[in-house]
């Protein structure tokens, strides 16, 4: 999502920028509706259903630090369009 939102800002072709932004918003909407805990005590993570290493069965269907980070960054980018975190 964050990469798509960044591409939307940097893309010089308006159609491609709009497409990147649209897809980022679709992914974010999907995560909000299907991957967030329904109750605060349900999980320590902001996003559920992450996978660290599926072939080894390691940390499957749990929260992850990097998932939460990029989720928060995407929410920030969408809610504060002028935000620039690491430039």
C-alpha cells in the first residue's frame, strides 16, 4: 500500500498515478474490513493474519511488527496527504 501511494505521488502519468492510488485504497479498505481485531483484547497486533515463514509453519496467522508499521504508515498517508515520514 505504502509503495503504491508513493508511486501515485511520483508518477508523471496521471492515469497510472490514479490507478496506483486506487489500488492502494482498495488494499487498505480490505485490510480494515477483514484483518483488524474485532475487540481490543483479541490481539496485541493492529493487523491479523500475517505470516512469517509458511513453509516452516513459523508464526502463521499472527500479527507482525512490519505489518503493523506499514498499516499505520498507509493510514497516515491517506488521512494526512501532505505527510512525508522519511524524506
